[in-house]
């Protein structure tokens, strides 16, 4: 409908003999036709399926449970975002392993009804490994993981973590638990902080755990480099996501 006809429909009031069609009735039909088109378009927009929500990756920083913060994972966050994930770097309370664990679980629960994966380094890998022993997430990747706190137990370390009894250290050792979700570990074999023997033991005892080993010290990526490891972690998450969505 051109602008002249629109103006005519808006402004003209014609008077016609009985039984003839007036300009107003013609305009009414035109308006009715446009209304039907608009209603149909709105119905289509409302009925159109929404794009599926992106799977979520939570990155959990290291630092021995008493150092660093979420901002230290900027590079890791960018790498996972580039692979199509919704990413959150988790901030958790330092110096208190119990409180930190509550914060990590709270971060997971901010994404109800979403597929969630965890990537952690060192102490953060310890938390990510614990998440894999629950039903809160769908998979985890661990770098230089502290999956066994027992070798580190002692008065000084216990005070640093507010975890002063052997039972507390056992509780937060993922190696003593059975994972409910797939786990990929990057394990440097010369690690003097996080025992590679414990990580490999977890791998041998559980078919859901796979360890990738290489020469290196704590926190060191594989020989291919950190960016390659992060891409591999992303592919691992996407494979798990594909399996989980196809099983529904």
C-alpha cells in the first residue's frame, strides 16, 4: 500500500448511497489484511524454536588453595570462548578448602538445566576432579591435578587450608572417589607438588579417567603448549556434549 492510499484511509470519510461500498469499508478490509499478516508474523516469531543454549565451561584457578584469583584464567577463558562455550572463571574463597568447595559448587548451580564442564589447574583441578565425582557436571579436564591431598598433610599445610585433620584431607582427595563423569588429566611426570603417581592411580582404577603424561614440572603444559592443550580440552568437552545430547 503506497503513502497516498494510507493517507486516504486515514483521512477520508466518504458518504455513499445505500448499498454501495465506501472508501472507509475498503480501508477497513485493507487494514484487516495487514493485521492478519502482522498477526501471522508474530505467531511465527513466538513459535520459532530458540537457539540451544551454549554448553558452559567453568575454569577453576590454581594457587595451592591460598593464592591467585579468577582473573588469572584470562587466557584459558578466551580459548574456550573461541571454541563456542559459555565460560565463567570461578572465584572461590582462599585459605579455606571447605568454603572454596562451597563456592565452586555454587558456581555450577548458577546454570540449571545446562550442560556444564569444568577445567581446573593445580588446586583448581582438585576441585574440578571432585566435581567429576558428583552429578553436578558432565565432564572435567585437569591440569597438574591435586587429586590426592594426603601426601601434603601436615600442621603448616593444614592451617593454610583450614583443613587440619587427616579425615579432611581424605574428604577432598578425588583419587579416593569414583568419578561419575569422564575426566581427562594432563600429568607432568616430574611434578613435585601434585603427585603424578596419584593421578595415574586414579586413571588405572577408573575407566572414566584418562591421563596424558609427559616430562615436565608442576603447572607445565604438554610439549605441544598450553594453547594446544586447551584446544584438546575443548574437543574433549564437545565430544562429551555430543554423546550426552544424542542420548536424550
